[in-house]
């Protein structure tokens, strides 16, 4: 029996079966063609589009991870240099910093009131 379904739901179902449950691609293709009554060309287009989206998302996450690692390395170097230095007031605020922090707090509290 053919089930009517939107393309977005169809893509989500295919994604769940293929990428989360790691089902066989050819078996899924046979199942989806029978169950949803679409053509092979439509299914191939959906598969191609979905695999492109998955790969793009994967690359973006890897790039984000590399950026976070670089930032973490920079902070680690700054902490090491701070601990090695002879300055005792490394983590103290200056008067200008204190004033800017106070003004930021005042502006945040005045907006919420």
C-alpha cells in the first residue's frame, strides 16, 4: 500500500534509516520504492541531496572543531605565560576595566526593568 508523505518527511525517514540505523543502501532503495511509490530517479535525487547535506554538515563540524582547538591552544599558552611571569597582579582588573564592567551591568539591569 502506498503511503502519501511530504518530501521533507521522506528525507527524514531515509536519513534515520540510512545514517542513524546504518541500514543497507540497496535494501532501503527497494523498500522505499515499493512503500512510497516514487520513481528511482526521485529517490536518487533525494539520496544525492541528503548525502551532500550530511557531508557539508560533517565538514562544518570538523572546521569548527579545528577552530576551537586553535583557540584553546592560544588560551593555554596565555595561561602558561601568566603563571611563569613575575607579575602578581596578572588577573586583577584596572580601574578602567572596573568602570566598563559596572556600566555593562547597569545597562543590562536597566533593560530588564
